[in-house]
């Protein structure tokens, strides 16, 4: 029976491996002591993150517990079940939908030969894949090293030595994961100086734009809400846009002529997500500070997403953390062509109740729906300019 089981497991692994090629293969795990619906929604978003990182998702496991196990997150029985499942499916890694402590990673890694990753590492890996500019690469490497420094264990046999390649270990910082703590700290200090220098350069560019006295509009919102698509539609540009999380890392600025014959600068910014790693927020702070000079924030929302309200709240929380919540906002309910009228109206009511902010329903892929948004932007810009004159 054991020989037969091993043969069947080997057959399944070889077949699955051939189908997925060289892509990383993972089992996603969510452990919660909350409501089942919340856990299911969180897992759905977590799977989107994994797919965006080019991971083959073999299985998803949700465990509800009265109390999260402080040692291994999962209970012993569930952990054994997970390990057997991973062997049968031929998984390369297990990814947890939470941030793991160094002790938890060590305990989980001692129980299996697979990579053990958490949610922040998955997000950092997506950023590493997307970073193309010098500034983006520096910021991602800084975030990677800051995250890994307290988890770094010297020695080839450490649990973290498995992170040296692939998901969780690629990107500008991948060759430094096995260096000692002193060298990592030195590298972090060097990168922080580079980020500061790049921030000063960005500041100079902002000053030059300000001298032109053109109002500045920034598109903000949850990742994959359609900000880049909207920028392309409004300005007839060809900024890279893809239906993947964090497709945009580097801010892009374009000129836009409004219906009132007023020119403005419109910025596309990096998308937000709930539980964004603190190291990533810190590293990208210089980039996100560009939003601080905005006269208006257009908060782009994917109205077709069942988690739209939660996503709005997550974006507002990050804006508050960055001290950007005082800038006037206009909410653009995107993808209105696939969301029902009742859903649009419900989101509109909740936004008005919570934020007292005007909402405009649009579809970024249908330019005829964008004129009302452009008109509202023009009204807000004119209001800001009149206020400036009064002052």
C-alpha cells in the first residue's frame, strides 16, 4: 500500500510539474479566529496576489481556531495534514496569509523541507518583479533587507537560507540574503542615502512643475482598481496597464486638458492594499510624498469588487498614515459597466455617509463615460483656485 501511495504521489507530482513548468507551486493557508466570510474574502484576495506573483496555486486551506497557535500558527493536526497534502500535490512552498514571526518561520521550516513564506514576503516579491526604474529597484531592495534583517540567521542550514531564490527571494536584494547582519545594515544605510537623494531630485522636479502653476491631480486607490487604464483613457497615453496587482510602481505624470479649457497635471500612483508591509510603506514614502502636492485626489474604486467598501477603508487608512487625508477627494466608481446599478448606489450612499465625498460612476474602458468625471475635476480645480485667490 505504501509503495502504491508513493507511486501515485510521484505520478501526480510529475504531471503537475510538467503542466506548470518552472513556476513556483504553492499551497495558500489562512488561519483565523474571526468570521468565515471574512476569511474567505481575504483568501480570495490572497490568491489574486499569488497569481500576480506568477505562483501556481495548488490548494487553499482555511482553518478557523478559537485562538491562533503562537508557535506554529496552525494546530499540530492541521499542520501534519498540510504537509501530507503538500507532498501529494508536489508543492514547493507554503504561503501564509499573515505576517509570521521569525520563531514561527523557524518552527514551520523545521517541520518541512518546503519554503515557508508569509503575506509581506509575497507582496515584496511582486514589487521586486515589477520594479523597472532605478528608484523603484532601490526602494524594493531597501524594503526587502529591512524585512529580512530581524529574520536573518547566519549559516547555510538556517530556515531562511531556503529563501535565496524564487518567490520571496528574487529581485535586487536576492544576492544579499546570506550576508551577515553588519553588511546588511551597511547596505541598508547606503540604500537609505540613495532614497533620500532620489527624493530630493523628485522634490526639485515637483518645484519646477509648481512654477508652471498647473493644478495637480493624483489618482489613488486599491491595487488593480484601474488607475493606469483611467490615466490612459483621460490623456490618450499608453502607460503600462495590466490586470494584475501592483502593475504600476513608478509614478507617471501626464497633462490633461479639462472641458473648462484648463490644463492640469495628473499623476498615476502605486496601488494600495490592506496590511501593506511597513517596510514597503517606509521605502516608498519618498515616492508617495509626491501625492502631498496634489490639489485633488481622485480615489479610483473597483465598484464591481464585492470588497469595494473594505478597499476604500484600507486606502483611507494608508492616506491617513501618510498624513494625506486632508487633501480634497473625488471618488471615481470604476467598472460601472459590469457592476449593477444597485451596487453602485449602495457604495455611493456609504461613501457619502462615511466621507461626505462626491462619487462619479465611470468605466475607464469607455471614454464616453469619463466626461462627467472630467467636469467634476474641473469644478473642484476651479474651487481650489478661487480659494487660493481669496487667501
